[in-house]
């Protein structure tokens, strides 16, 4: 078995590089949708290349797109923003999260991060010279963000609270009741709320997405990101946004202008077509994910593995404590022996050696094959454990 000493994002990129060496690799870790970008969006991009291919735009993006974003967050998320002063178009969700963190957190200030969480938030926080204060969540509670635990983590240096719902990697969805309690804490301690809504269109089992800024007391202290990557299968197009109060957005816009100016003009017009065109493809994608999710959960049950119920998003966070093997070792073994790429939990947060992140972003036949191959390794691991 290959030894892999890397950690965090470096570990993920190392595993991806190894997976490319196998012609039959099945990817069950990465978060990239396997659907094509809808045709009307591609057509809009072609037209934009002809008409606007060399144009610069304001660093905050073209006004028609900012208006479309304002319309979308009002209609879908219940957030009322001014497209002139409270919307900034970004180079995807990755830049959006970076901009939110550096806008909210100064040197030495603390950001409360429910964990597990998406690892790039920690990278952005390091860049800002901020301090991460981790608040644990647990599979036995479906990774609920407990307001009481959050309250205990607040100190005089706390400046912000990160709320990702549905969460990556756990797929937890914050309930309205818990969201209201978290907003009340933020108001009491004058915290900035960083809300990540990127999976807001993928909800399951009757669960409802609640945007932080849509609730009383939330809007005036919340920056909210989203992107076209997941809902419209536009991962490589690199177009997203942040909305929030004008004073915070003015600062965020300055960072945006200094880093790289405007998002690509062609991607902006493609995003405009996505937000103003038909949404049938998004619902078809969601229905497909519902079926695939069942395939994955049934297979995990068959393997004897526990997990937090994924109420939204595109992931399952799997508890492998009963295997007696650490996540990096197990992921590496599955990749070496069966050419299936799953992500280790420790790449998202320290201390998560007993978890794996699986996705359901492959056609059902590939998912079934990948899960069958994974079970071959799991059966060996359990047999070896029983033989000791």
C-alpha cells in the first residue's frame, strides 16, 4: 500500500493525481457534478464571446447579472438586497468564501467553525491571520450545529460564525429553530455571520433550506455566498456571488478589485442565462441525486457502516470507527487495490480520522460498481479485524 504523509488539501490533490494513473478509476470523493452544463447556458456563452469577449466589467460584475442575483436570492432565499451596493460577482464559490473570510476577520480575531467543514475556510482564515475556533458536530446527531456548543465557544475575540447549510462534507441542514438561535447569539455578541448556501437547491426527505439572512436579525450581519457550480453544473465556469450589507460589501469589493478585478465576462453572461432561463435541468438533477443517494446509503448499510443522514447536498459522511483503521490508510487501500477514490475525513478537519466523505456524483451503474469494489476492501478489513 502506498504511504501518503500529506494532509488537508495537499492530501486530496495527491490522491487525485494518483487516481489519474488508473484507466478504470471511479471517483466517489470529488464534488464535481457529472452533468453537462445546460445548452441554453452554453449558447449564451458563445454569443458573449462574440459580442463581449475582450470587455472588462466593474469588479463587482455586470449590472444585469447583479440584478438577476438579487432577484434570485429574493425569490428563492428570501433575502432582499440592492444590486447596486449589496451584490458582488466572484470567480466561483472558492473566491467568494475567501473574500467573505478576509472581509470579516482581522489578525488575531476568531471565527467559530462548526466541524467537520469545508477545508478551504481554514486555508482562507490562515491567510487572514485569524484564529479558527472549532465546534464539534456528531454523526449520532446527524452533525447538528448545536447553538449551546456555539455559545460556549464565544470569547471576547470572537468576530464571526460560519454557517454552511447544507454542509460540506456532512450534508447536515440547519433547522429554522437552530438558525434563529444562532442569529440571536450573533446579535448578542455582535458577530458577523458567514453563510454558505451553495447546496441550497438540493434538499431531501422534506427538509427545507433556510437562508441566514432571511430571518429577523440576520440580514444586517450576514454575508451569503452561492455559485453556479453545483446547481447548474458549471464547476469550471468559475462564477458565483456574495450578497450582504452595503458596508461589508464595500470592503469586500475592494478586496475583489485588488485580487483579480472582474469575473470573466463570458462566464458572467453564461451565469445570467442560468439565472434567468429555465430551471428544469436543476430539478432533474435533484431527482437523480435522490435515486443515487439511496444507492449509496443502501450499500453503506450492507457494509455495516454508520453515517449522518444526508438531508441535503451531494455527500455522505461515513463513520468508519468500527473498522479499526484510520481514514487515510483505508482510503489509500481502496484506491490502491480497487481504484476507487474516496476522500478521507481528516482532509476536512483535524481529528476526523474515523470518517470518509463519499459523493453520489456518478451514474448509477458506476456508483454500484464503485461501491461493490469498496465492499471488497471493507470485507477484507473486517475479516482482518476479526482474525486479530
